[in-house]
C-alpha cells in the first residue's frame, strides 16, 4: 500500500505519488523458532520502521507512529511466546 498526496493549487488538483523505500529482506531460517518462522523478518521490518519513525518531524505523527510500533512489538512478543525476549536498544547512528 502506498500513498498519493493531492494538493489543490493554481486552480488545479496536483497529485504526487509518495515513494516507498523498501529493501528486499531475504533471510535463511535456522532450526527455530519453528512456531514463528517470520520472527526475525518481522522484527527487522518493525525495527527499520522505528528508525524511520525517529526522523518524523511532526511530533503528533511521530507519537502515533511510535504507538503503532509499540503495539506491533507487543504482538510479535505475544506470538513468539515463552523463552523469547524482545528488548529495545539504541541503534548505531541514531
């Protein structure tokens, strides 16, 4: 899903597609966790979104995005189950 930004100016509607920055993530799964194969993949995406969220300039938008990220991490943690702990760390260059 992407976005298109449409602005009315100069008597016309001008629409601009918003690019999606996406790096293909290819992971080779090891022996586990077999109950949640996409664990690393999902966490990689959420961590990347978190890094981008820290760069959002509108504080209200950033706060809403951070709240969504926290909910995503909670869902991943619940799905991962016992014996798996997800901790937030300060990424290099942040």
